[in-house]
């Protein structure tokens, strides 16, 4: 269970040492590298199929409750929604054994909540319950005593309420207002900021962002200069406010160039809404829009994102033919990249870090294509 | 059993009417219940604080939509369950994939019929148990959680994954060509 391959397949997270061990193993077994790439592709496909089967996970929650002893917690509207979705969900459950287990887990979770509620009701007023050890799912079938960490409870409620009060401009009424964080990049350099929700911002060449990191992070960031955001999908939209516009997203990657006069947004993946002067446009992957201060955003136009986002230092391919990929790699690295004729029309998508080596990129592309990477006379080759 | 204080209908109504103190009492009362619930679900992790806070925000924001003040428990329970679902959904995003995150979702949404057929063939090689594990992982559960859900051990679950990988290597070779075609 400790070999690098098993860890790669089954670890929740790989350590740097695990990655190095895996890299060394794959260097000696190129066939294994391909197999892992295919495995990753299948994982993505399974995820996509689950999403297609149950596009709205809330309905699965309602279904799980409606088919359990907890059905009375549903409102009339929720019962109707669960009933309307029932046939479709049950078909999905038949096709996906994992979803069946998810429904059972949701029902157990409802039981856990009920037990916590009842434990709170049974507790004497003023009682100071001891902190509980983490419980397992297997243990949550019978009722559990509720855990208490009362010394922190007000703090969390304070944070939660504060976030809403900020939105309502009632700052003065709440003394625990979280402090603002400011991040800046030095001219000519880049800085990466990781937000509490897992999203990141790459600040390029004297860019600046301001946000409130406090709990909960409200996913709202003020930005100036050139910033590339990679947003973790969450229910709450992620907002980037500039002098001229606001960008609203749920989960995607995009570049913002914001000055005092105008804001330009170029979208790498997903979808964003850009609002300025009371008007909104929606951008899809590969589109750009610009908003001058006081003016509405321009109509989205398709652009070459590798060119428009060149300032990020990242290397973008979106459905790009391998022949073009090879040309770009040659231009960037100054070395020959040869693609076998049978592969030149294959299209690939990918985003590579600015410090990725040519060898790493070529190997990744070859693995994605199910091809082989080789080096001959300083030229990198990709062949079937 | 009656609702624990301070979740009586009068307090809920007062909070809905804008009484900040009543609202704070409700949220403060919910916090330890949510803490117990989320620790039970995910263990004592830093994520528990985020889950609690997000759930309290859901309750706070939706409180005025609660038509029956006696149903705060149901309301909070659903908020907590939705929050757990969001946690799973956000765990294994595109950043986890070995290669480009965009290829597979975008292409499979385009209706790659050949790839779909081949994926079915690959998946059909698996036992129901192995398929359940892979689907639960794709849904967002950790292996430790999957083990508890199917009454197994984490090591046994991981061994199933390894066996599935070994079993599917050959079929997967054909699958990727179709996905990228």
C-alpha cells in the first residue's frame, strides 16, 4: 500500500516526497504514465456523469429526506420538488450505486443533526458540556451527545453576522469587523495570493488586491492592475470589484486588467458576468470584454487567450491543434518540437505554469494523447 | 422532546421582525449544535469552522423566508445538509486532476458518444462495490469516509481502487483515444 502508484491512485493528497517517488517510477515506466493519465480521464468522466445524472444536489437532499423518517422537515414546496424529481433520481440511483450510498449517508446525516438538536434540548441551562472527540459515521447511528466549545461560539456567530452586516453597510454596529488584507506585487514580479475558499489570485507587475480574509471569507475582492484569478466553485459567487466594473463568477479562471479608467476581462475557462454602468454582459471561455469608467461593458469578442493573457506568464491551450501547440512551444522555449503527422490535427486543452519545463509539458501532452515523448538531437518528439 | 432554548417561536418571530438580540440568540444557540453535527461528519478539522459559519449565514439570510416559526429545526437541518453537499462538491475540483481540467468536462458535455460507450464498457468491468467506491470518490467523499459508509476499512477501499486500476488498464487505452478524438 506504500508504493508510489498505489499512493497516486488512492491518496487524498500526495506529499512532495510522494510526487517525487511517483515521478521517478513513471520515468522508468512510460506505459504506466499513460495508464495513469487515462485513469484520470475516467475519473473526470465519472464526475461528469454524476453531475449529469443529478445536476442539482439539493434535489438529492430533498429526495433523501422525503424517503426517510425525516420527511416532515420538508415544506410543501420542497415535498413537491422532491416528488417531481423522484422518477429521475430513482433512475439515477439504479445506474449509479455510489449515489444510492450518498442518499443513505444524507439520511444518516439528518439523524445526526436530530440527535444533536435533542442533546441540546436535554442539556441543563448553563451546562458547560465537555469537548467531544471526533466521531465517525459508523458511530453516528445512535444519538451522539452534542459537542460544545462555548468559549468560541459567540466569536463565530459574530463573524457570520458581521459578514452580512458589512453587506448592509452597518459597520458601526458591529465591533468585530474583520480587518482588510492588502496584497501587492512588486513591479516586474508576480505574487500569488491564496484565499480561504481555495481560490487564488496571481498578481502581476504592481497589481494590488484588497479583501477581508476573516471567517467567513465573503469572496469579494477589490482589484487594481493585472490579476489572474482561479476561482474555486462555491454556491456563493466570487466578486471582483474594480474602479470601472464588477466581475461575478461561480468558479472559473480569468484575467483582469484594471486601471482607474477601464477594466478588461479575459476569460480562460467557465463563465463570468461583467457589470458596469448598470449593464451586464456574460463572457464564455475565450472571450474578452472591456468597460471604461461610467460606460457599459463592450460586447464579448473572441480572442486568442494565449496572446491576451500572455502577461500572466501561463501557457494556455484551448482546443488547440497539436501542430499549433508545437509552434508555440518552439517559440517559447527556442527548441524544436516535432509532432508525428498522425497527431498534428489532434486538439488539446491545457494550462501550464510559467516555470514548467518544455520536457514536462511535452510529456504531459504526450500522455494526454496516449502518445510517446522522446528526445532526439535536442528536438522533442511526440509520436504514437 | 421540545426545542432547545432559545428556539421558541417568539424568539424566531422577534428575529424576523428585526430584533438583533433575538437573532444573535438564535445563531448562538445553533452554533454548538452545528459544531457537533459537522465534527461528526468530517472530524475535528479546520473546515468545521467554515462549515458552521456558512450554515449560520444560510440561516441568517434565509430566516425571513421561514414561514412557520416553529420549524427552525427543519430549516437549520436542511441548511446544514446543503452545506455538507457543497463541501463534497468543492473537494475535488479541477485542480486535482493530473492534466488539463477542461478537456474532459467540456468534451463529454459535447456528447462524445463513442467515449461514452467505451467508458461504459470500462466501468462494466468493475464490481458493483468498486464502482460504488469510484463514484463516491468522484462525488467528493474521502476514502476514510467511504470506508465508513460501506462498512469497510480505508486500506480495503484503497486496495479495491488499485485492483480496479489494474483491471481497467487495457480498456482505458481505447477510452482516451476516443475522448481526445
